[in-house]
C-alpha cells in the first residue's frame, strides 16, 4: 500500500494527506473536549492547510499585515 502511495504524483500524495487530515479533524470534533483533542484539531488543521497549499499565502498575508500594523504603531 505504501508503494502505491509513493507511486502517486506529488499532487496526488498531498491530496491523500489532506483528505486524511481533514477526516481526523471531522472525527475530532465529535470527541469530548480536552487538551489532547484541541491540540490534535490544531495540528491536523494546520497540516490540512499545508497539504492543500494555503499555508504559504496565509503566512505571507500575516507577515505583511504585521509589518503594516507595526509601521502604523511606530508612527504614533
């Protein structure tokens, strides 16, 4: 099974990883809240965002937003 996974294209592997991580998030929502389930939700959510390719644009947006806020606060 691992050989079939390794035989997929890079986009296919990322899609499989994203589906698995979002499935973990869905199951995690149904579990009772505790520190472990909250951490698992956070990790699987961040991994899913990375797997679908949105992590870099989100981080760039946050970087530019932080830079603009710091420039605005430095003027005051």
